[in-house]
C-alpha cells in the first residue's frame, strides 16, 4: 500500500533510481502467460515469494531507492503467526528481511521521519511496529480496544498527521469510526475519530447526498491536494475526504464498476509523473509485478481489481482493465521519474 506523500520524499532520487529500475526490467522474468497487458502497457516480474520462507505479498512502500514489501505468510488477521517485511533494491535484489508478529497489512513510510510504519492484524488485536530502515531498529506499539470492534488496516500521512482506516467493523449499520487520526503516546497509539462509518457524503457521479455505511474500510492514500482517499473494499466504493479532521471537512462517495458491473478494489495509486512504473503485488499469485507504460497522464488513477489492474475514472468510478489474468492483486506503488 503506497501514499502520495511518501512518493514525494522518494522523488528527490528518482532519475537515477528510475534508470536502474528500467534496466532491471530488461533482465527480470516476463510475466506468466496468463498475465497479460493491454497495449501500450507491458508487464514483467519484479519479485516472487519464497515458499515456506516468505509468501503472500501484499503492501508495498517506497523509500530512498528501496522497495519494502509485506508478506503475510498466512498469518491470522487477529494475531496468530508472523509476517515478513522484505527490503529490495530497485533491481529486485533482496537486501534485508525482518519478522513482525501478526498479519501485516498496512505499510507506509512517514515522509517527515523516514520511519517505516507496519500495521498488523486488520480484523482484531491490532499492533503497530515502527522500523528505522537505516539500521532496522524497531519499536512495537499497542492500541486500546477499538471502538468499532475490529482492527486497523492502512495509513496515510497528511500535513504532519497520520490517518488510519478502521477495518472489520462489528456493527451493521456501522455507526462507529471508519477513519481515525493516530498519535503516539509512549508505547501506545491513541486515536481520535475523523470519519464515522455512517457519515453523510456527496456522490461524485450524481452530485446527490448519500448516507454511508462503510462495512470494510481498507486501503488509504493521500492525493496531491492533501485529501484522504479510502477504499471501502467489500462495499465497492472509494471515499474522498477533503481537509480530513478539520471544521470544513468534506466527504465524497464514488461507486466502482468494471465490465459494466459493480466491482471491488484494493489499493489505488496516482501517477504523479508522466514517466514511471507501477508495482503491484498479486498476493495469491505469489508474485510482485512491474507495469510499464510510455506515458502516464497527470494524476491518472490505477486500482487493483479482483483479478486485474485497471485505469480508474475518478468521475464515474469505471475501471478499464489494463493488466489481466492475476489471481488476487492487492498492494500497489507508483515510482515516477
């Protein structure tokens, strides 16, 4: 899972990194035959799982010419087992591995501190591990019992604040928090509500008011304007929060579709450069792919659908598949020049 803010930090070293990555793409394996790209897009393999060592790749984070990928290792989403976070060079070489207790889902770099935040256990008993990727020292943080009854999933850093999605709510309709703002306090993470699961919103496609019932808050990113974008996965919708946590906060709703029917997505990324590469983890395909294009449009959006990666129209919610044949795409990151 990647944020626009962390990509801005990454951008200072992009030209050299991008050249290295493109050269690496010439030597890595091509995608399996069933994974196909629609021209002008092309797809190749960036990394693969190692059976019984680290597997089920999911979230992706970027920092300082490095790629970090969280492998779930079939860990329980309420704390059983462990996950592995693997650090890669831009050519796909493994540089370092670290074990975290529980099921890793959210993985982001704080652009102000350059620390890697790893969130575990999206369904219950959540914990946060903050890692210094310069020396791999780490500290584990706990939460009070979540008011919404589940766990915490993904994070987005905006203007010095960090926002977290509240996953697996226990009530329907969901009247508890769907997004919180997090503050570190000793070895604990304190949270304050930012968006409730039944908040009022404006539908982007129709302009009409709509009452939310967010049953699966999941991935988050921040856009170049500082708005927060939340994927409510099982609901098949994106929620855009303008000025999150402020008095003038605005909430907007976008229903998603593909192949002329409703669809779900996982991660979404925005192309902040016309030249770049998209990384996407195919969790159950045990592969991380690299998607290239000769040109990306300004702030063009891309999302991981059930078995494909698609270009997303943020005005009507329609996804147009550009890479198909995956098993279960999840985490995404955009690396621009």
